[in-house]
C-alpha cells in the first residue's frame, strides 16, 4: 500500500496507475465519511419548534412533579412508620416502668411486713422475758410469807405472768408477727 507522493510519481506507469486508483478510492471514501458526518451534525443542530419545546418542558415538569410527589409520599410513610415505632417503644417502656414500680412496691411492702413481723417477734420475746423476770421476783418475795399467804402470793405471781404473756401475744398478733 502506497500513498501518492512525489517519490512514487517517478515509478513505472503500471505502478503509478495503481497508486492513482487507490488514492482516488481513498479520497472518495474519506469524502463520503466527511459528508455523512456533516449531515449527522447538521441534524443535531436542528432546532425544535416552540410547540415541541413547550411540550417537552411540560412533560419534564410533570415527570419531575410526579417524582417529587412520590418522594414526599415515601418520606411521609417512613416518618409515620418511625413515629409509630417510637410510640410503641414508649408504650413498652411505660409498661416496663409500671411493672418495675409495681414489683418494687411489692418488694418494699414485703420487706416492711417482714420488718414489722421481726419487730413484733422481738417485742414479744422482750415482753415474755420481762414477764418471767417479774414473776421470778414476785415469787421470791412470796418466800417471806407463810402458809396460805405464800400460796396466794405465788398464784398472783403466776396470774400476773399469764396476763403479761397473753398481752404480749396479742401485740405480736396485731403487729403481724
């Protein structure tokens, strides 16, 4: 393949003829390509009519507004879902707090009841110890007496002990012990 240059022009007639044919074909193909490209570009440079432009603008605006409306609806739906989730979480948390508060109140009440029972038992034991001590002192005093007076004195000491014991038991029961 050779291109027609001044060096090739001095070649033989048969070679010069072939080069000329190739150059001519190449030139015609190149011209056709350039012509085709020029026509294509000329078509791209074609201006739309005002009516076509207005129609395209109206369609683009409608499509844009439709896209915006869809995006707004999606955003509202997602926001509503998120708000619903927050409301459910708040309700669950409130229930958990109420349950915990109820449990704490019951635990506190049980502890107070236990403390009251413990205090009642302790008060009972103190009252019984005091009653026994009072009975022992009273019986010792009875030893100074003789006969029936001594027997009556001991019965009075026993009755005083029984009364103190009954009173202690009633207080214990009333206090929940």
